[in-house]
């Protein structure tokens, strides 16, 4: 990894720290870049959605230090991201301070509070993990566990390795009602969960079905959070004809001038079939244009995929974004899901050294079937 040239440095609190009270955030910039704008998502007035708020506009002092106060009790309980940006041109920078707010206001923390998605009308809830149990049931070897912690066909793809829950670098934690997947530079570890094990057993469901995950993702150079689906033929193999539906693939760049800073990709692949075909490759969704306008790193969103006999539909916060005809294998084979925080692995720059650790939080995963 190359050294991070980040201009905005957070001196305290630590990245990904747990805070229990109103907290002063101390900053320093490595060069004069003018005023800094500090933003954080909060619940709107009627408590139905998030709204972006400006916490402060700062002018660093002559020694390039600045600080602001984060009123933790006035913001949602749980994972939050404070976004600090400033500068222009070559020295334009964005720093994302992830914290866990142990105080604050409860805000949609339980799957029970969330109505069934409209596109799943008429279907039954066949899987729900609210991550409210200390037993995450993740294993490399125990096929009775709920999740496997590698890609079942052996095709792990992250430059920072997906790590076993039994190892010292275990990336998984259960905090309140959330699953936390942590990428840790010092341990060279990050995580993936799969609802199918290496032998092909586990949770799967055939179309018609609807998968959704509510999550908050990190944005660091080379971070690659994703929630995605694969068809399952036993045992899983990289050579098996397979459909892949990428509900969300988000690419961290910390670049305010790049579209990836404001959205994510939805992609459908047909692997090992007559020819590999990507349907509408690199279909990009700009999150500023729909719903609350906040990106995947700013607040929780719910990402979903509906598969019927006729069409496959991708959603964000129950808003249909993209649809295509359901592919032949998708009509026949059952699907399973994966959730991961990859770091690197697809050829773009990788550098999380500014943070050391970055976190993905999943609030729940639900699956409906007809």
C-alpha cells in the first residue's frame, strides 16, 4: 500500500471509537486548504428518514489545528459517519470519521420495526437475521452454523484476506443489534459471510424471491463493500454455470470529484455459460438523485433484489432503480446471499492507512419467497 496523502487528519477520537457523551473532535490539516465543512446524517423532524446536517464550518488556526463538538445525544444511536471535507483541485480531500454512538436516539434499529418491502407483497418471510444475538453463528468448518466466512467456491477475491472467525484476526462482532465486519490493517484481515457453506449446504431460496440488507458502509481508498447473490449448484465451483446479481457494489475513493463518491453499482453476470455476459455492465446509481440524497457511507440504506419468473429488479430503500429480464438459470436454480467488506482485489488504488480500521455495519438481512 502506498502512503496516504490525506490532507485532513483526525487527532481524536480514534477512528471507529465508541463514544458515550458529547465529544470534541480535534483535527489538523497538513497544508492550508481553507475552510472545512463537517457533515453528519441525523433523523428528520418526523423520524421517518435521514437528513444531512452541517455540524460546523471550520477555519484551521495558524498551526493548522481545528476542532468541533459532536452532540452525541442529539444524533441516532449506533454507527454514524462524520464527513469532513475541504480544499480544491489537487488538495481537495474528504475524511470519514466512523464512530459508534453509544448514546443518542434509537432510530429504526430492529427489523421488526421495518414493514415488509412493497415488492415482496404476497411473499412469506423465510429468513431474517436482526443480529441481536451474541451468537453470530459464523464458521469455517461447522456446516450447521448459519454462515460460512469465505466464498463457497473458493474464489476469495479481497486483497486484504477474508479471515476465519476462529483466527486472531476475526473481523466479526455483534454490537447491540448490528453485525460489524471490520477491516483491520494491523491484522491484515477483513470479512465475508455467506449463507451457503463450502459443501453447498445452507440457506437458499428459489424465485420468486426478494433479498434485502440494511447496512452502513465505509468509504476508504480501495474499500469494496457489497451485498450480492449467486445461484447455487452443489458443490459450488468456479466452473459451474452461475448467475450473479450484485445488489450493491460500492467503491471507496475519497475523491469528491469522482462519481463513486456519491453512488454505487448494480451488475448482473452470467458466468460459465455460452459466453460470459454482463447485463448493462457497470450500471451506476447516483444516490443524490433519489430518496434522501445521502450516499452509502453517510447513513443506513436498505438494498434489495427481487427475482421473479419475468424480471429481476434492484431497489434502494424500496425504490426500484433498475430491472432486466430474469435469466434462464435464475429461473431454475436457488439463490444464496453474501455480504462482505473487501479491501482491494479489483485493480484500483488501495490505501486505508489514514484510518487503520474501517467498519461495515449490517442492521438486518431479510429474505422473502413466494
